[in-house]
C-alpha cells in the first residue's frame, strides 16, 4: 500500500499573529536603584543627635530654649549667703526658676580688699570681679580643680566662672569664681545661658574673710 504523506500544518495568518502580539502585556521597566550618596575622602559624616542625648547633656535646659533663656544673672557679694538671682526672657520666662541661690565668691589674696573695683578686677587678685560681664562659654569642669564642675565662664581670661563646688561656706572662700551651693543651680545657669547674650552683674559689699589665699 502506498504511504500516506503527513498532513500539512495550517499556517498562521498575519492577522492572528498581530492579534496575539497586541494582547501580550508590555514588559515593566526596571526600577533604577537609588543613587548612593558620595562622601569625599576625609570628609566627616554628619552626626545626628537624638533628643534623649541632648537632654542628657543639658538636663536642666527648659523646653523652649533658646527662645526662653536666662538674660541676666545678678551676684551679690554680701555675707552670709552671697545670693545669685536669675532673670529670664522669652515666652515661658514666667514659668522658670529664678532663685535666689546661695554661693561663695572670691576670698582674695592676703591683704587684698576685693570690695574695691580695681582690686577685684586685677589678675591674680583671687577676687570675684565687680562690674558687668557676659557669659563667655562653658566647660564640664575646671582644669585646676576636678571638684569644680558645671562651669559657665564670665571672665575667661582670668578663669572666673560660675560652677558647682562641694564646699560653699557662709563667707568668701574661692579663688575668684562664684561657687554655687547646688548642682541644680549651677546646671540651670549652664544649660539656659546664651554666650555673648546673658549678662552678669556682680555687686554688693564684699567682706574680708578670716582666711585669704
């Protein structure tokens, strides 16, 4: 018997090919990867400071700082308490703590009368300088005495500042700084004063202590 030739496969028409292509979904374009930030060699990366870290560094800072801040600090050299009073400015000034706070100013070198303005401002006198100044900067502690902490300078050229000190007697006893009786008082000044803005006034009548430096 003669072999049957295989049946020819029907050819697809051009129209059916076109319709198949038209129903196919177009391929989605690949999303580009975000460009990486280029940090130049030697450049420092920005450091983000969290609110918790900021609070830890300045625990007595009011929530509205620097809008609400200590605009003036008044120091009385009069025995026995040498009171320090704070004046606040800003939207929340009325809600802030103003003192007074106890302190102890400079005893002066032997034979020096620190009540005389010129003497009090002389370098090496160990007096707290009388007059008007501004806050000049801050430090964690004095390099000359590790017990003196929470430092707010107001005559840095002479190393004169507000700071906490564990010994605050009822007479002038320091080497020129204003020793604050409590950590809290020193921290309030440190955390809420503004450099070059917060004014400092030192006045009152200084009394010579039994022991001078």
